[in-house]
């Protein structure tokens, strides 16, 4: 696993699920962690628990994202890793029935939020001579699912942002990789189950991996072992990846 001692990490969507598990793991690995989400109380509680920095804000707001990075820079003088985790599944509905405002909100968080994070972190990392930007992707980026038009479209867009970032900034020492975790036992997965739409909602809960698994994959991705996937996506469904991360024998 990557050595994170004294590294500075910003995790978005950190109030629960993959984000919260990731913040805890990186803190345990020695990192100074900024935890960002819209829920002020949740990020304050998590920051207190892990000795991190609470950064309440919406990733869809470019100014809020800039302020989060500026806060970490002012406090620690650096930003080594950005983890673009914040994401929305909704609206879970057919295209003809989807609420336009809710559809647009998913685009704002899942694509604009990733762009805002990259745009805020990139100058800091370039000035420092490098950094790592990881984005939570999805198999939905590669194929449509009934009722998930916003999620599929936005995750496809987020993957292309990772590829564009790699094209533009690998030469500046920026490591850009996407992680497709598969189905994870989180509140989002519970909403999918309750919708009853498409085959993913019919999966037995026992097949979903715990959020600690993608957290461990993200930590591993900060090390050189993941360099062969720069500008690409790592799938946690791949048993070879699971072995490399140490999740299975």
C-alpha cells in the first residue's frame, strides 16, 4: 500500500459510504484528510473522529470546491491526493418521466463536481510537481441501464474527464485514474434496490462489497503499482485487481 504519512488528501462525498470509509482508511495510513460533503454535521463528526478537516460544501459549486482546496493549502501547504467520490444515482426513472431538475442535479454533481475538483486541485499539484486525482467511476459508464440515464451519462462523462486530465497533465506529474468499484453496500445501493428498476435492483444484498473494499483500492491506487492504469479505469470486479489490493488470496 502507498505510504501516506504526512500526505494531504481531500475526499468529496465523505459523509457516508465509500467516502467516509476512504477518509478513515487514509487517516489510519497517516494522511491528513479533508472531508467534504454538503452535510455540515456529518463532515464535522467524521473530521473529529479521524483528526481531519471538515469542509462543508457542494462539489457542484466551483467556488466551494476552490475554497476547500484553499483551506487545505493554507493549513498544510500542499494537496497530494484528490478523491472525487461525491455522486448521485437519481433520478431513477425513464427518460420521459425523469424530473429535469433532478436529472440536472445529477449532472451537476457527477460531472461538474468532478471538473470543479480537478480544476481546483490541478494548479496546486502542478506547482508542487505532481499529485494524484482519483475518481469513482462505474460500470454504468460503459453500458446503459433502464432508468439510469443521468447516472450512466454522467459517469461516462466523468471517465472522459479522467482521460482528458491524463492527456493534459501526465507530463506535469499528475496521476489520473478512475475506479469502477462494482456494486457496494451503501445507501445508494439501497435506493437502487428499493426502486425495483433494472437488473441491478434485483441483486441479493449479499453480493455487494463493503465500502471498505473500494477504500483500500483507492489507497493502493496512490502507489506506483497502479501506474499502468494512468488515464484509464480500474475495475474492482477484476479478481486480479482484488488480489493486488489484498482483498482476496
